[in-house]
C-alpha cells in the first residue's frame, strides 16, 4: 500500500559537490546543490546553494550563490544572496554584493562592497539598487 521510493546516492551522502586539491577547471560551473572547492577554477560559478572555497582553493571569475564561505583566494565579482563569511586566511579582490558579511581578522579584503538587506536579483546588471557601500583596501 505504501511503497517507499529508494533514496538516490546523492540524497544518502548529502548534496555537496567537491573539487579536490590539485584539480584545475577552466570554464563555468552551474549547480543546484552546495559546492566545496579545494582546487582551482578559472571561470564563473552559479549555484542556488552554498559555495565553500577551502584554504587551498581559488576562483578567478564571477560567483553568484545563496551563501559563501571563503578561506582561499578569490578574484572577481561575487554576489551572495544571504551570508558571506570570509575566513582569516582568505584573500578577496574585486567586487562584493551580499546580504550579510562576516570578515575574520587576518583576511585580505581588497574589494568594493555593497551590502543589501535582501539581494533578490542576482543579475550582474543590477547595480543601481539602494544599499550601503563600503570599500576596504
């Protein structure tokens, strides 16, 4: 009467993609799930979930996501709908648009920053909305 549908392999292990240290990717990545990057990406990243850039990870390109934790290197434009956490060993260069921002002591943050209470549209052309602008260098 009640037939259980077997869970998929990704449901059992969680829905986090992972690029390990020593792996380099040139191109764009799109993902619905969370993503951990310990390798190197030269290109753009788009996700409806969270991206974690590990201490050995690096991204040169644009990122659009819901949440982000950065401990490695990032250069480009990042748009985070909710929370951006920048860890103490992180190096950030470029533009930041986020809902909330946390920067640990020791982080290198050379970026223009716009904080918005609700980042609804994450389109790159959406730069004329009211927000708070801060620049640290």
